[in-house]
């Protein structure tokens, strides 16, 4: 049985594939490779792949795979121009992770549609970009999500807090940082009278025989130039992130009527000074 092999098409296919993989690896490393260097590295890698197909080594699967692996390593180092050994290892790892990720996407698209691989090279990269964007955002968000325990008068509530540098809310006069917590999360810490007082303060109604637990604090946010929030003092806030833990002592918490996270991923917005 004989097969027709078009070396020019094979070169172009590998050129595009290498270029896309290098671009994907650049996204994973948060590094932008110059287009000219990317094209040059991709062309060199494609040329090596064509050379391997013309040599007897192609008949040995182990040697063919080894040549492809070395080709990818040299190509990625040349594209990203890693100077130190550590940098070279990082770019090689990113290249092969991107290659495996894209390979899985391409295989899925080919099996689902039955259309040739050549058609899916660029659309597959688009799928990779979208998926990687979601993964990266999730990873970045997890870095700033903290497990927290609110403590007040012997009562405790476990929540998650987002450390947000955009929270610059402080108590006028004292300058104490203020955390922002949604109402549902703080309610278990309050008794019936305090809950009634909180309800009145949120709707800015006068409360007879108030407990004095709450005060108001002014704030500004996007879409709202001026506003006020009820604030209470908590006995302590225990925070944990990975192997690190903090016990803040007494803190101020402003109560928001609405959820602070639209997806319910966290219930509190931490002030950046809380960990200092």
C-alpha cells in the first residue's frame, strides 16, 4: 500500500501548529513572544519535522518521538530566549503543557465534527484562549480568597472573604479600616433586638430604645456617589489562607443589604490593611 505525502503541506501544517502552540505557551507564561521570533522558531521546528519524515528514523516510533520532543524543546527555548537553566525548564514545560492542552482540544473537535485537523488549528486555539482565560481568572481569584471566622459575644460564623485593594473604606476620625460583609452572613451573630435595629438602620428608620451597637459610615462606590452603611464592631476575625493564619482582634464591619458576590463565592470584602 502506498501513500501520497505532500511535504509542502506538511511543512505549512507544522508551521501553523508550532506557531499556535508557542502563542498558547506565551499565554500560560504571561509572556508575549515577538511575532518574527515566533515565526522563525515555528518554521525551524517545521523544517526539522519534515527532515525527520525523510529519514529512516521515522520507522522507529521511539526515535521519531524523541526527535519531536527535542525539536519542541529547542524551538520553545529559541522562541522565548530563556537565559538561565530555570527559565529554559519553565519555557519547555509551558510549551509541552500547551501542546497537550491544544492536542486534546483538537482531537475532541475532530472526533465531534469529523473535519480535517487543518480546519481546526486556529479555532482550537480560540477555544484554548477562552478556557485558559477562565482558568487563570479562577486561579487569580483563589489567591485573594480567604477562609474567615467572625466572632462576636461567643457566637461564630464561618465565611469566605475577598481581599480587595479597592476597599478603602475607613472610619471617619479614627481611620480604622472597615470590612464589608453581607447581611445574611452577619445575622447569626445578632440577637432579635439587634436584628430589628439593623433592619431599621438599613432602611434608615428611627429605632426606639436602640442598642447602640450600630453606627453609620459614609461610602462611595461605582454608580453611587454617596451612601451610608450600618457598622458594628466584632470581637475578632480569624483568617486563614493556606498555611498562614491571622487573628485580627476587634474589627469594624459595614453591613451590606445585598450580596457582595453575585455568584456567592465570598460573603465579605476584606480591607487590604487587615493583614498588616
